[in-house]
C-alpha cells in the first residue's frame, strides 16, 4: 500500500520559515519525481516545486529564491524548505509522487497559514 505522509505545516508570521516533509512508503522512492503542490481557498491546485529522480529541480516563479525542494532517498523522504513566507503562500500543501507515464500518488495534505 502506497502512503505519502506530509508533516511540518502550521501557522507562521510573514517572513518566517517552515520545513515540510513527505515520508513515502510502498514505492521505490528513488525512481519517482517528487513534487509539492498547494491549493489556496477558492483556487486550483498548483505546482510549487518538483525534484526528479536525478535531482533536477523546478519551481513556480512565485517561490523561486525562497523555497528549496530536496530529497533523501535513504529515508524515502522529500522536503520543502520555505523561507520568507508571505500571506499568499497560505494553503494546503500536498506531496505528489510521479512516475511517467501514468502513475501518480498524493498525500493527504498539510495546512500552511501565513499571517500578515
């Protein structure tokens, strides 16, 4: 059974930092592209950052220079370090494991709230 379990969300003031973790089980973690998505109230889910099995990364323009995605294949865990948080970063953050062409798994999400 595949499980992606996010942790590390919470309430933080603008300018603060949070580190999200996504612990995976039931998959060969190292071969998956891992991504972090977020969904703000009333908005569609959007990609925040992704890291491939080879370590290549990409980021949404809105978080470049502030967020860093990483992975530890030995621990089957992906991370999202979020610095200089803004109120517009508020939302539910979801972990995604992707193996092309058609395998996708999602975590249950963790709430991030940034107060102004």
